[in-house]
C-alpha cells in the first residue's frame, strides 16, 4: 500500500509555488498518475486514493490534484463520480478478441468508412480475373439470402472480405479480418435483427451489385463513390432509433 505523505522522487514542489510553475507541476503529477494506470498499478474500475491523500503523496495542493484528475478524465483514463470518488476507466487490451468484444457496430462502420474506399481503389488496380470471379460468387451469396438477416450477415462479411482480398494488400486484408471479428460479438448480434430488415438487405444488395460492376469495369471514381454511399447508408441506419 502506498503511504500517504511520501513525495515522489524528483517531484519536490511546495504547495506555495508560484503560478509560473503550476502548469508544469500539474503535468508532472498527471504523467506520474497516468503511468501508474497504464502500467497496471491501478486496475480497471479501481478507485483512486482520495484527493487529500494524493495531494499529500505528491506534495501539492488539492486544487492541483483536481486539475490532474480532469486531465486524466479528458484522456479517458478515469471517471469521476460525485460523492463516490475517482475510478480507473482505462482497460488494458491484452488480445485482439478483447478489442473486438468492446468495439461497437458504429465504431466498426467508422473504420470501414476510412478503409474501404482505398480497398476498392487497390482492387481495381490489382484484382485478377480469378479474384473478380470470387467476388462475384460472394455477391451471389448475398443476393440468394432471401431476406434472412443471419444468412445475409454471413454473406455480407464474405463479400467485403473478398473485396479486401482483391486489394492484394496483405496488411489491409489482415486488418479487415480484425474488423470482421467484431460481427461475432454481442453488440453486433443484438443489432442485426433491427438493422437487417428485408428492405435494407435488398438496398444493400443493389449497392453490392453496383460496386462489383464498377470494379469489374475498372471504373475507379464510380466504385469509390458507390462504396462511400453504401457505408454511409449503413452508418445512418445504425443511428436510427
């Protein structure tokens, strides 16, 4: 247990220090506490010591500690609860499964919006005839799902994975595999029934077909425009109440 009143080595700032040093002191203390959180000395959901104990430990005023906690809260490392205390909100990600389990469907689509236009550009430049045939097969699976949300979700994943494969960029393909893993977890599963109505499935498939045709014809600007509209439509549909 950390003893109250013990100052951190190298941090010997008097509570009466002038304002010229106050910003530097606040940043030093914030760095110390941030490092403790990131190194796991304070675990996820653990309550930090009270402000007065932290003030004594670092040899600073409680006002400085409050400024430090505000910095850490702005960095999404802690969560301050009035009347209860300050709790660590940072959680160390130990493996790719954990990040997949805590990524929301909306966050997933935001990443797709950033990546897939470039995937389409690379697919048009690099895809072979065989790659395009695999993309066409994946498209047919989407179109043959009969409005079934579960079947469409699997086929849709296969279509976009085939598109990533067409890019011939191994790292992009690997990244897209990580994106697809998000669909296996609870947040996406609970969203499917609401999002994937027969009407939306039909609209998404029309866009899939247009994407394929533009890529097969090597029409870059058209394909990029369609994939952007497709992903923004998904994004907007997710935001609907």
